[in-house]
C-alpha cells in the first residue's frame, strides 16, 4: 500500500463521471493514488502523511483557463503598465487623471496604460493624435484598449517604434491614417498593437512579473492556463523559469506572416507544452471590428467607439488568407484556435475548417473557435458536426450585458450573446474563459454567469441559454482541459492524475447560483503542493 504525502478529507467534487463525489483523496509524489470514502483512503495514511480536513469547504479539480494571456498579463498588470480597466477605474475622470499622473511620473521614459473602455467608462475623451500629443508632449504615450484589439499612441511613441506614414500595415492588422495618409495615433489588432510596447518592459524585471502572475492565477483557484498569443521569443525565458511556475502553461503560438514555426505540435511536458496555433479572424465588439451579418445599432454607445451607422464590422482576413494560414499549419498536425466574435466570421472560418478537414482528415483535431459572441444555433450545430469546439467568453454578460443589448446589437441579437446552452445542446464540449486581462481571472464568476446569465442591471439574457451548475463546472475543469489536450493528466480528481486541486469555502452545487461567484478560494494545490492559502 502506497503511503500518501497528503490526504484531504471532506466534500470532494471529482468531476469524474464514474465517481462524482468522494469523502477523501490521497496524494503521493504529486499524483492521486486514492479517491473514495474516508475508510478507503485511511489505509494510505502513514507516519509522514499530512492530513487536511476541509470542514465545511469543498475540494474540486484546479480550475483551467482555456483562453488566457498570462505571459502578457504579467506585463499588463505590472507596475510598469498602469491598470486603468473598468474593474479598477470605473469613472472616466479617474482614467484621465491616471493618464496625466503617469505621464508626469515617467516623462521621457514613456507612459503605458492598459484598459481604456469608452463603453463602460462613459465620458472618456476621444483619443485623437492631437489629444495624445498634447497630453504627453515630452515622451511616448501608449494607451491599450481594454479589449487588447486596439491601442492609441502619440508621436513620440511612433518615433520610438520607428513608425512613419510609409510603414506598411501588418498582415491582419492596421495603423489608423488620416485623409493625407499620415498616422493618426491608432493601431488595430495584434500585429500593430504589440510593437508599441517595445521597450516598455526591462527583460530583467520580467521574472518577478511572471511569478506575480502565477500567484494571481493561483489565488483564483487556477492551476492550468493557456497562453493564446504565444510569441516564441518568450520560450527561452519561460523555460528558465519553469521550476518557479505554479501554473501549468499550454501555449498557442501566434500565426506569423511567414506561416512558419520551429516548434512541433505537442512539444514539451505536463508543466509547459506548446499545443497549437492562434489566428484572429476578427476583432472586438467593443471596437466595432467584428464580422457580422447584421449591423450595429446607431446609438451613443456605438458612436463613442467610432462605429459608422449601418456598419456590420469587418474581418481581419479574407477567406483566401485564412485558407492559406490554416493550410500552412494544420496539415503539419497543428491544432488551430481562431478568435471569432461575429457570426459572419464564424461562417468563414467554418468553411475554411471544413475544407481543411476534407483534405487532411484527422480523427481528434480539436479545432477551436474562441469567444463566439454572436454565433447562431445552426452554426454551433455545424461546428459540432465537424468536431469543432468552442471556448466561450461568458463573463462578458456580467460586465457588458446591458450595453450589448441596449447599445450595440438590440434584443434579437444581443440577448443571445455567448449562447453556451445552445453549444452544449449540440453535444459539444465547451470551455468558459476570462481572456485575462480583459476581465479578471474569476472562474467562479464564469460558472455563476453561465448558470444565471445575469447582466449588471439584474436582467437575465436569454434564459434558455443557461447552463446547469454541473455543466458550467465541467466547462471550467475537465472539458477545458480536454480542449488543451490535457484531460489525460488534469481536469478531474482521478487516480493517476496530478493532484491539482482547489479548496472552496462551500460546495458550488449547494449554494444559490448567484452566490457561486462569492465563494472564497481557501487553498490551491499543484501536484499536491499548496501554492496558495494557509
């Protein structure tokens, strides 16, 4: 009989269909060696076994963030980039004051801020080049939109990054230009936004930032997180820090203009593994650049984000370009994850996926669609029939739910935003995510929102799209792990899997759904080692 290093007793929610609940769990060498009744597990207690009783708490598998950006968030929430997100500064006046304060503090070194959101921080000034230059006349100023899909930069920042009117637009991205063709201080999408941060962070400071990020994830009960915009230049640094990581990382490399990677699918180990390739089919609903079959409303909200009346948004790539990108990576064995919010964009990428699957059939491809705010029921069924899976950004309902309906898309299209219920009804295995730093790491709120679909005003959006608590838990644990090709090792509490666990203040199945978000994370374990909590 194996003597355990750790035995935990109490309410155990395993997310294992063969044994959904248990009273005790035993861990040795980082793996689960027994799950069952207290008597079943007691035989594994030896002289050196640590025993923990969670009392009125509940043990669950560690949460899995299937669509995160921890390597970027480590910088975005560091002391070098000021956090002006609506969750931090809800009032426009406080945002503007923070901009001026950081400019005064940093001077020629450059001011960098993240989280600008005119939809939630009503009354923000229009960030024109004139306003940016006037605000920061002596050094670079870069303000990143809360979506991450847009940024605003002054003339000093352009010069520091070597941007001129002759700078070509990156593939799938663009720089804003005025009527004369001059840069207007705006950048859209990853290829244009990321270069603006060059020089903002000193490499020597990054290890501490990443350690802080891991601690932040652990405090939310997360033990595995994907990086959905992986830049291969980070690989040596992350490899050097692997022994300090307290969160398993699964990376999706950014597709590049050369459509080439030196990595191979699945390379790495259970702590750090490169899984797939990421594409941004379209942009953000909060910026106005998602590909829709219907127009944005003409409201104060849409005018505040610069949407032209009658606009149906747009995609970042043509179908031919997407076919070329998918065709370069998928036949080599790469899983693909495509960011797409608009329903017209969904049609396009499903066409591309279907063609790729017909040419290069693969039984377990786990091709993904990310966010899928406006996806329609028949599109979900088509995706499920193709074996395509969705990661759903349901937390948008909690923050933007009212503005989605009243300000952007109307009742018909806005109320069904993030239709998780329809996705699960097809038989699809989905995940829930926060896309941090867009919204904070809050897997418990994801579960709560998926079950209640309650907007900030208290209204319920499309109640038929609600999940059950058990469905939402699966989408934040085992099914999220499955999307990341990691369900063999994590995502449920079963013998042989890693003892990645979270201890909550109560069983989420036993409290009102609206209270699930309020549960405390008492402790987080990675491979049986406590990485958060007393």
